[in-house]
C-alpha cells in the first residue's frame, strides 16, 4: 500500500442544541449558526470578489478545503447560474476527509427550499459512494464539474492536478483540524494556483495569516460574518502562479474507433471539440471491430491492497456510469459476484475488514447467500460488487460515435506527419486523410508502429512489451439453463441472459494472427462456465447458439495497466492503448484524463496514478 492511501472513515453528522449541523469527528459545526448560504455569500463569494472576477473568462476553477455539507458549492452553483457574465465552464475541486454517506448528506441539506432545493437534489442524485480517491461529478450538461477528493488533505493535496483561480478555505477550526490550516497545505495550494488567484476564509487567526503569507499570499483582515468581527482574504503575490488558461476548442483527430477511441471521442465532443475518428472497421458499421459482440461484463478489478489497477478500475467504472446513463440500452447495472477459492477466503475477509468499503460497492457474500445475490446457488461464496455492469459493446461504441461533434470515417491510417497546423493522417498512398492540431493514437496493435514513425526520437519503453492476445466468447441459449440475475466471475465469466442468450467467456490465445470464434473455443468456454457456476458441461454444449460466439483482440503491457499520456513535449500527440481485458473500465477514464489535460480542468485521478499509466 502506498503511503497516505488509507481507508476512509465516513463523516458522522449530528445536530447541536441550536439545530445546527455538526461533525462528531471534530466537535464543531459545519457552518455559522447565522446561516450556511449567507456565510457562503459573505465569506467566500464576496471574499474572492465573485462573480466579478470570472467575467469574460472561458473557464474558472475554485478549490475548497472542506466540502462538508456542500453548502458553499450550492451557493456557488446558484451564483454562477444567475451570473450574466459567467464563464463557459466552472470547475470546483473540493477536499473532504470524512465524506457523509448520501442519507446523512440528505439530512444535512433537508432544510433547503426553492432553487437551492433543486440544486441540492441534483447533488444528492449524483453523490458517489464513500470511496477513497477522486470523484468527478457533472452538472448543467457538463458546464459545471465538481471533483471531490475523498481522503486526508495532507496526502491528497499533493496528489491533485488543477489550475485554480480562487480558494475557499473552510476547514473546521485550526485547533480541532490543524491539517486544513498548515503551511504545507498552503504551499500545495500555491502549486496548483493560477496567477492572480485569491483566497478567502472565515478564520482570522494570526498563525493562519502568517502561514498564508509565507506560502506566497498577500493577506488582509476584513469584516467577518455572523458575529465574527474579522475574516481573512488574500491574493497570490505578483509573479507567482500559472498562466490563466484559455479554451481553444481545437479539433482533435483520433486514430482507432474501438472502445478506447470511442470513449476519447465522446469526452472530447462533450467539451465542444470537433473530433474525427478514423478506423477501417467502420465499414461494418459504427460498432466497428465490436460488431457482433453481444454483451460483456464491466466489473471492478480486485486487489487486497487496493493497488493502482483497482483504483484506476474504480475511477473508470464510476466515470463510465456517469457518462453512459444518458445512452439508451447500452449498459445495465446488475451486480457481479467474484468467486473466491476456499483457501483465499480468510485473506479476502481481512482485506474487506481493513478497507471498510461501503456495502453497495464491495462486500462479502457467503455461499448460502449466492442464490439471493445472483440467482445461482454456488458451492463457494465470494465478493459481491454492486456496480457490476452488463454492457452491449457494439451498441455502446456506436452510440458514443453518433454524438454531435464526432465524425467517424472508415479509413486506414498508414502514418502521421507533423505540419504547421498540428498533425496530418496519411493513407498508404501518401494522401492526407484528415488533420488536426492534436492527435490521439488509440489504434491497439498499430499504435507502436504509428508512434515510432511519427516521433522517431520518442522512447516508448512500455510499448516495447505490448502483447497481443486473441480470444473468444461463446453464446448459449437460455431455455434449458439456470437463470442468473447477476454476473458471475472468476476463472471466466457468465452473464445474465440478454434477449434469450447468455454470454460466457473467455479464451486467451497467444501467438495467433487471426481472431475468430471456433468450435474448440466455444467448448473451452463451456467448461470454464461449468466450473464457475456448477452447471454440467454437456448441458452447456447442447445450449450453444448459432453463431456460437465472437472473437477479438486484447492488448496489454507488462504491468497490466493502461497506457495513457502525451508522447511529445507540447502534448499534441497522445497515446491510449494496452487496455487488456478492461477496455470497458478504462475507455471513459482515458477520455477524461486526456480531455481534462487539454482543457485545463482538475484531473480525474491522482498524480501517482497518472504517473503509473504514462508512456515512459
């Protein structure tokens, strides 16, 4: 386990004698007794000279130390909504060491009415499970984003990547929550600040003001709120901070229209980019290489120490759920049961006890409860994953590529050539197929070759180990088979019936140049499913459908993590490949990582995870 990455302890809400929401962890109220919204307007809006400072800006980012009940966010949202000169995009990054579960947050926000009530309900509808790490939420058609950093601020402040224009310093009082007011934290805030960044807080303690000044702020005291005589506001010293970003909305070219390419194109188009996607597989339809791929499972990667693969998988699945919920008939959350062998049961139980994940994300399921969980009575229990999702890959890819701003074309890219305007994609005859200022290579096995020809001096060490694996799934008629209601996974997987057909998987074929569904492969899948579910192999073989399955490719590198990152210094050429068997989990994540970087947004995962997936 990496230092600083620890289990979360959810917040514990109660109401004091005056009826004000308070934290049992810190013995302090969440907001002034004179009113949360009034405090937000006086201290944080006026203290940062909002909305005046964002007038004329394309994008504006605010960082808050202490999300609490979210009242500052709701007040900010309302102000932005009603501001005639609001920025096109508003981003909020907020830290919270003890996030409240949704039910507790709802109690804390129950008194709101009117427009704030509507916004509070939208926040509650999108509230993530209480899991460590970063969580991206989106509102107002993606024009407003909220990135929640769940965990200790002294760790996560070093892990976030953002470009911040204003800070809301709103931790509990310094004597009860000193980590929120340390010089080290203020130094990290300066690291992510834009030039001219401001800060405001209800706190006027001398040490806090001195530490802000030592970090690089010019600090002053001004009249406070709610009976408090003074508060503090500050501005970053001249000559410090990053340049203020401007949104270019420039065109993007994506080479490859599989899961990775579709996810990237969708993320870019959501932000107003025009995206050209080139892939010869589109000749068969927008489903491309996944045409005929009936159903697949998207289920979290498991590890006892919550390693980078698990954390990336978690981030990707939550982001995919956010993005796909508006797409009709592409994905269905049904839950997933991961079978655990008897000799591993105790170690998994210890891991679950350590991490204390919420039950709707991950919990133990004993053998006697498998029938209720997944519809099959199994001899051995396992780990129940409530967000396990059954996905129709072909329909998903086609839906993402059909979004406004995405231009798919059935063309084969032979090479890339840099020019004054960015990059040109060339066919085998040397003709220009498309061009754009930025390119993303999501071309699976073709990616290393295209990259090597485009950037002859690039050292892409990870891609030297890129391994290509063929494999197939099999289709089984459901009439004579036991009906499962959830995904069952382990050494293989078994999906609930979809229009009368179950999908079982899968085979792994190394050293082959052809991916095709065969009778031998279907038999191998049938025996895997039999061992997994307790059904007879002969019964499964008799239920094989025609056609009996679908075959495709997986690409992976040595550490089995995806490769996502820029290949050149000016970040005009990006790579997204090596997704292995987790293309569904990582396709949206790749798009969001790249789009966030291109558009100067807070990143959607921590910096150590970005380092883990970079090209070099």
